[in-house]
């Protein structure tokens, strides 16, 4: 079964052709990131205009690269949410129009659940497992009984982890998106005494990152505008260690509570090498097997949308043309 995946939830426009749920024939990603940089974050109106501009060439390129004719696709899979309303609307309207024109079914897919399918594009993963999504918009733990059943175990009560990375970077005067830059700085840290901690919550599997972000702001303000490179590396290192310790601890706790030895990771922050190292060390001690996505499937992409759609469509069939976007 050949599925055309379409992902337009934020500032990436992506289209992919995936055969039978895991064989990726093409995965094209265009990003409007550079248009948002000067504002220090994604501007929804700019993102949706770019989606409109990019969607048709991105889909055409994906078909061309996969050497697939439009009449040969069996299903169109599209992100229905969560994400930015305007951006989601472009993808869904495009998918509906294409479905109507070529008389092929379409199916709406949840973006967060698809992030947890990304590791399955390159390795066999047998549910049940605990899934951890660490992205710019979400930080959530799920119990995944099968690819049709995602039970939320905990989530962030304020900022998402990637958002916290981006804000900490902004406080230190770094560019957007700040996650990779904070990782780079942290790697240069030598013997810093700076320490941060994440807030404690009543619900043990929930997350909170706004307190630590404010602690970083206070630390930077206390330097009276004289932040040195050494300060920056110390702050980046202390921030990164604290948030990853928190996420690793809660992921293991979730595995223990669900009595599973499988942990699947998804989302942009999964490309952080220190995160992978910390998680691997903890997993080894607890005999838990970790499944990471390949680096090109950590960030938003349409291959994960088409991959998950294969399982959903087989069990539940397609969506109705009246389907609406689900931005939150
Ligand atoms: O999954 P994603 O593309 O976006 C959402 O679906 O929300 O992830 C983007 C996020 C950004 O916040 C970015 O700063 C963060 O992932 N990120 C990282 C790294 N690479 C990307 N955070 C920490 N370390 C990285 N190496
Ligand atoms: Zn995402």
C-alpha cells in the first residue's frame, strides 16, 4: 500500500511516500524557519503563508523522487492537529481537494502520536511500550498498547521542553531555534558550579519547565549585562542536565508503573546527543530497551504521518470530507 503523507502543523511543509508503513520512498521537508528568525520565534501568519507557497512543489518533488505517479497512491494521510490553525488548514484543505480530485481516500493523523511512530520507520517495534514525546510544542508520556491506542500518562503543565530550550537560548542572546545552540554551548562547559533544578509536581509523571526558565533569567540578570562565554556554557550545561535528569527519571518511572521494558522516543529534542547518552545510561541500568528515531525523523516530517496512517487506515478506514482541523 502506497501512502502520500502530508505534514503542515507548524513551520515545516513536508510530503512523503511510504510503502506498507515503513518503507520510505521519499521524504521532502521545506522550512520557513529563516523567515521567523528575526522575530525570535514562529509567527503563525508567516508560517501559514509559507505553507501555501510550499505545499504544491513539496508534494510534486516527493512524488518525483519516489518515482510514483499520483494515480498510483492508495491513500493520502495528513496531520489534523495539534499545531497552528492556519498551517494545519493548508495541509488538510490540500489533502481533501486531492482526495476528491483523484478519488482516493484520505485520513487525518494526530501529530504527537505520529512522532512516536518515527522510530518505527527504521526498526521493528512491538507495542506495548511507553512513549515519550519531547518537542517544541509538547512534552508527554503515553502508554501505547498498540498503534491505535495512546493513553496519556503525563504532560507538561506549562512550557514544552523544546520551547524551554528556545527561551533559555533567547535569554542568552542566541538565535532561534535555540535547542541545538544550547547543546553546543553545554558541550564546551568546564567545571561550572552553576546548578538548576526542575519544579516538583503533585502528579509524578507531569512536567514543568517554566520555573527553571525563570531561574535562568534571574541568573543572567544577576550578571548585570556582562555575560561571558564561560557563564553561557555553565548555564547551558546546568539547564540541560536538570531538564534531562527530570525527563529521564519520569520516563523510567512510567515504564515501571506500566511494567514495560520498552521506551520509544519522538520529537525534535530527541536529536540532542547528551539526552540520548543520559537515557541510554539509565536504561542500561534498568534493562530497558530504548528506541530513538533516526535524526532526519526527529523533527517534523511527513514520513511519520504516512507510516502511522498505514496502521490506522487498515483498522478504521478513511476520514470524512467534513473532518476539521484539531489545533489543540
Ligand atoms: O518536533 P519539533 O520539530 O517541533 C514540534 O513538533 O513542536 O521540535 C522542534 C524543537 C525546537 O524547540 C528545537 O529547539 C528543539 O526541538 N531541538 C533541540 C535540539 N534540536 C532541536 N533541543 C535540544 N537539543 C537539540 N539538539
Ligand atoms: Zn512535531
